[in-house]
């Protein structure tokens, strides 16, 4: 059986005149902590992640998330560096945003939070209204992207979104004008397409803020194998630099003098 560990997010504060307990802790606040805890542990694609179990306990409110010990050990290192640097700018975007969301909860509700793990001599981060775990805005710049991949979903009632599965960035959600989808005659679903989009990109790491992507245009993208085009390229090469090469000499150079 796989060994597990846990992270704990312990919240102290009050609900009106009452000390905070699981009995007077609102379900919407539970949902917010659940969503952010998943991003803390698994910032990347979540389809293949280990299961996370959850329990809430007294004292004042203790959120306990259990999962594979390897992820707990990794997260323990993360909170150690966050505590040491008092910064979240070095983190993956989903993780930094989760810390930022928790900071906003602490400031809005005047809560005091402690985040730690089951690892022996665990690291710990304390967050309250006096701390400042926010991302530095000047690390993110406006950028233009050319994205290629398979459309897995397109549409929406009030806000249209195209989901495109890319090799480089995984699945991306691109906010798209409803007017474009209304006028587009072909069915985009499961087609390989190119999309020009704008969004935010980290100036140091190159990471994309996947929540910021906005559609600009569909790019003509032809995947079919064009034998005539490739033959014309080969013919051009033969007439230029390839015509100057002795095949036997070139092969010996590539092999480095090795003989069978």
C-alpha cells in the first residue's frame, strides 16, 4: 500500500462574536480551501494525480489533506522556501495563485492560518492580515501566442471558451467571442487548428498565465503531407550545397573514422 502523509491548513479566528469552529464555518469557505489545496499540491495537469482525501476537525478549524508522501515531502520544501523568502513569485502559477487566494481570505476575514505537513520537523508558513503573499505584477507582461493543437471543446452560454490540447502547454482555455463561433461554418471540435491569442507571460520563466488567454484569430494550418512541396525542396538542395558534397567523404566524417 502506498505510504501517505498530509498537509494541514489550520485556521483560527471568529465568526461574529463566536470563535471559529467547524460548526459555524460556511460551506463556501470550505469549497475555497478545497480548490486552493489541490493547486498547492498539484499545480500541473490533474488527471493523473494521486487521490487526495479530506477531513475537517476542531481546533479552531483544521483542514487535513492526505495524499502520497512524495508530494507531501515536495510541498514541505515549497513552504520552507516561501517562509524563508516571504515571496511566492518563484512558484508555478497555480501554486502562487493558491497562496494569494489564501492570503486574501486571511485579510478579508481577519483569520490567522498555519500551513504545515506531517513531515518530521515540518516547515510552516503563517498567513494573516499582516503578511503579504501576493504575486509581483511586474513579473508578468502582455504577450502574443501562436498555439497549435486539437480542439476538445468550444462554446459556452454567456462566455465562449475554446479548449485546445497542445503538446507544449497541455490543455488551454481561450476566451473567444461568441460572434466568432456563431459565424464560423465548420465544426471545430476535434480538429487540429492554429490559434493566435494574447495573454500574460512570466518575464523570467516564460510561463503562461493560462487564465489570461484571449482569442484573436484562427490561423490557416494544413497538416496534410505534401510530397510535391518536399520534392521541390530536395531538388533545390541538390542544385545548391548538396551538389558540392562527396557522399563517401561526408559519411566518413559523420562516422568519425569508425569502420565496422
